C-alpha cells in the first residue's frame, strides 16, 4: 500500500518548490485571501530586547494559514479533476481550507479527520464547505485519517489535496514569507515557524533562502510530536512510535517527504531548547542565516496561549502558539528583528480547563499527592493546619475508604501560592506523621490524572 502520508508527491507534472513558484502562488490566491497583518508586539519586544512582530495567520477567513496551500493546489486542477472531486486528510485546519476553497469553486470534497479533532474545528469545516463537503472521522491520529484518505483516492479516482506533502501546498503556504517581507520592508534577522507536517516550513524556508538568505530560520515542534527533528537526525522521514495529540494542529507522526527534502537543504542544526545558543543572522558555515529545529513542552505552549489571550487578546490554538513559546526559551541578539508566525486560532473554548491545568503544572504551581489519612477525627484539619501553606489551596480531593479502617488514601491536588512554595510544602510533609507521596508529572501514574 502507498505511504499514507505521500501520494506521488514527486510527480514530474507538479511544479517545483521555488521562490518563483511561491510568487506565482501569491498571484493565484490574491483574489480569495487578503494579506494578514504583521503586528508589532510591544510586550514580547520588551521581554526579549528584540523587535518582535507577529504574523497573524489566525486572522484569515478559516483562522489559519492552511487556506493558502489548499486553494493554490485546487485552483490548478483540470476540469476533469474538478469533476472527480477532491479528498483530504487533516487534523482540522487544512480541512477548513479545503472546504472553503471547494465551496468557492463549486467542487465536491470528502474530508477525513481524526476522531480527536475538536468539535469546534469539525463545526467550522461544515460551515466553510456547506453542501460541497462530506466530513468523515476515523482513527485517533492524523496518520489514521491520512491512510483512509489514500484508500479513498485509490478507490474512487478523486484528487488528493495533501496538507503539507505536495509542492503546490507548500508553495501556497510559502506566500506567508512573501507577504511579511513586503510588509516589513526589509529582511528580518530571525523567523520562527511552527512545524507539524512541515509544509509551512518548506514554503517559508524556501522563499527566505532565495529572497532573504541572511535571515535565520527556527522551526519549532511540540515535544510530543517532533517528527521533523527525528527525520533530520535519521537522514530521512521516520515514523514516530507514539505522539501526544494535544497540539492537534502539529501532531504528525511522520514528516512529509517534500518538507523533509526542503528542510534538509537548508543546512540544519538540530538542537533542544536547553542547548540552543545565541542566535545571530551571520552564524552559518555557508554565510547564510542558520536553520535550526527545536521542540517545546506542551505545558509551556499552554502558558503562552494564556499569555497571548490575556495580554494581546489573541486566541491562539496550541499549534498557533508554538513560535511565541520558542521565543521565550531562546536567547536573541538584542535589537534583532524577529517574526513569529501565529499559525492558527481554531481553539475550542471547552479545552481551556485542560490548558490552564497544563500551564499550572508546567509553571510548578499545581501538584498532586497521594495522602494516607488516619481514619480519626481531625485528620484532615491537621493536614490543613500543619502541612498546607497559608497561600496554598486544595483544588482536588478524592477520598476512597479502604477495607482497612485505620487509614484511607486520598488523591489531593494542591495549587501553590507561588512556584517557590513547593520546597517548604515538601519539608512540612516530611515532618508530618501523615504519609504523603508526590506524583511526578513524568511518572506513569500521573498521566491518568490530567
């Protein structure tokens, strides 16, 4: 069977991924996609010492950059291909772009999404596609949906519209770079690009390499789905054994072949956020701006989402916050000009409880413990008075009475008044006759709590 993520993506009939083709794509999509704002961020500039701009792809008609690639591909289909209809697989954003484009051109489409795709995204797919879209949920990951889409194409002869693994898709997504270079009026020192399947990185990176070779490029993946990093280390696309689906817009098990080929040609240096040195635009063995990959923790992404909402009023989805998250974890040359791509804003409000939880855990404020309380009057009061700090709060208490009536275990969630309150809390627990066991976020038991 064909690779579920690739369907003849290197066909000679397809245009190459070049800056000229990206310029051509910009002309094709101009009638349906208005340029998105390049917004200066006073807060992020003050925090980093750089001049930070946010490329607001969350403000497109489908709230993400995916419409660019989908429309650029579909508008080039022949009359026969349009009549046969199109098929796509997506975690949600690409599907909205395909649905929007198909309704605009009167083309029928079948879209496969994982069952984990948030309801908000599914609803928006139906709105954008109207009578022209059939939405099919299958499997728990994008890769399962992609396999179902490939099977559909092989069975029906419809045209696949890949979300990232096609030069036409990547060229459409690369129009972002053409846009912000014109808006900025000069080449930035660093561009930070979120990476899921890699199409946006391929398009933006290709354009910058040809039109602004002095600009550094930083690709950012979620730690739970670092498929581009794995591919660059291995020397080719590899399939990750497991992924964390939380960052649904970037949770891809295997990077695309077209994006990998583009990124491998950028001259990469794969690093983790902990070892990333000072970034400068001139630091490269070839004289061009460096290309690097890094990954960021899902909890840090959640904190960034909340910060963007509270400070700038930006509703970013997890993948949309990747670039700004990375900005907070690297050291930038003072005075540099940095462009962060805010790739999408399709976030379901029902997820904010989990987002807040993950942020609190990442910031070291929320902790969980198993506490063995003696079954006697005043045990809980003693815990509150002797163990809990004056600014700490119990946010979860689940008590299960055991057959042994002398003691009983409780799962206790504690929100500290501040991050520095953990060490004193642990000291008080050690001094208390009540036995307490901390559940570490990395432990196997912890994953069942959140």
